């Protein structure tokens, strides 16, 4: 299994890949939930929301909901390129994600929404696909743990299943 998240609250720890069992008190988020449901279920927080993947389909929907949500006065947006939201709530941190120090120095908040993802066609190799869909979220989780971020939501591939013969 994967040990990332051991310092995060149990309800947000990574589910064991071998057994698929979440922690006893884990909050289960189903794929039937839409981004609005994630945001609506979030508690009132003083720290900024942190968003990865806002240029993608799901991430952009999450961003739109976070922008409307009065509970967040700021949104830290980590991205490879600027999306120019025009909102004073958004602080963009442009990064290629190769530099872990950028995450460790800037990843301060209470809640992370990780909506990173790609397709095998865009990635062009299984190695590049794995970096975006697996390695980067794990790296973000490790930096979050170091910085005391208490909650991390990771959106995975539709129909993700460790037993599948498809690579995703």
C-alpha cells in the first residue's frame, strides 16, 4: 500500500491500494458527486483553498465554485500556465512541478483540491501519464503533510480500478 498521508487526518488519508480499505472513520467521496458537492460539503475555513489542475475540465469547474464560495477569501492556484481569472481572490503560482521547493515554500492552507490528470494520448507514454496522474499528487500530498495541510481531495480517473488491465 501507499504510505502518503500518514500525518493527514484519517478521513483524508490515502486508501490502501492493496485492500482498498479506507481508514475506519474515512469520509468516502463517490464519483457520483460533482465538484459543487465537494465545495458545498467543505467546512468554513480561514486558510485559502489550494487548487491544482484548474486548466482541466474538473479543475475549472472546481475553480468556478471556489470563486463563488464566500468561505474562501483566497485561492492558491498552482498551474503550469496562467489562466488569468481576473479575480482578486486568486493567487497564481506558475510551476512545472519539477521543483519540490516551490510546493514546500508555498503550500500553506487548510484544503487542497487536486484535479490533475491527463490522457495517455496527451501524455504520449505511460511514464509521462503516471507522472501526472500518480507521482504529482503523491508529491503534493508529501508537501502538504510537511506543511500541516489538513485536508486533500484527489480526483482520480473515471472508473479507476487497480485490477484493470488498462493503464491509468
